[in-house]
C-alpha cells in the first residue's frame, strides 16, 4: 500500500514538472480556428435593356372615310361661270398603309356643286394616290401634311364628261379617339388640269372623318 502511494506521488510530481517545463519553454496551446466565412456570391451580369415597345397600331393597313364641304370655282375663260358654283358635299374614302410616320394610300373622292345662276350642276369624281407625313405632337395628336396625284372626271347635268390629270395638297390634324382609331380633320386644295375650252376648276375642301388601322 505504501509502495502504491509512493508511485502515485512520483507520477504526480513528474506530471507537474513536465507542465512547468512546457510553460517555462513558452509552449502554448494552439489557438482556436477562425469561424468559417463563405466566399461572396459571384456577380451577375446586368440584364440587357428591354427592346422598345412597338404599339400594335404604329404600323399596318388602314381604311378611312370622310365627309365635308367643298368651296369650288369654275372659270369658263369667258367670265360666264366665274365663282358661280355653290359650296357642295365632299365624300372621300381610302385604303392605305401606315409605315410609322409616313403613309401611302389609294383614295376615291366625290363632290358635287350647283351653278348658282343656272339650272345645272357639276360633279367631280377623283382617283388619287396620296402620300402623308405625320408629326407626333404628343397626347394622341398628330398634325400631318399630304400631297396626291391622279385623275379627275368632271360630269355636268347636260351629259358633258371629261377626264383629266389632277393633283392635290393639304394638311390636317389626327386625334386618337380609341385604340387604332383616329379622328381626322383635314383640308385639301384640289386642282384638275383645264378641261375643254380652257374651263378651269379648283376646290378648297374641308372634311372630317375616321381612320381605322388593322
């Protein structure tokens, strides 16, 4: 029993001596490991800019119709009919294509006027190719200018009829009143070539109509 106690005491002394020598020689316990920090997430490439949105009604085919009043003059060259035409009804219809700012159309027009001092009337039927350029003023308003060329057939109540070359220029305002639908207020100056016997005709037409784009 005494022998066992001595052995325990010797072991304890040796352990204490070893620990003291370790501290004396500057030996320290290893530091605790740093906490784990995950690497940053990879940077994502910026999303591409969205493509410009094109409204369904910015381009495409359209039909239009208009009615109004024409202020025409007829000059026979002999001071007989000068400015003696009453104002008359004007009707226009067209089928065209809108390219965005520019438009092209095929149009048919009709107008009729009475001679103020005679029991006779004159009607004019036109077939025109027209070109337009629209300016976007914002808020659904588009001013425009136009020009056209084609033929005009003049017919009088005494069965005289003649077809000549004709041209027109004009301007107007388009108001978007519904999706793909435009209210058109327009002015046209219409001038056919001279008819037989140097009869001259010209007309200033004001119309109001609708244009619907498919």
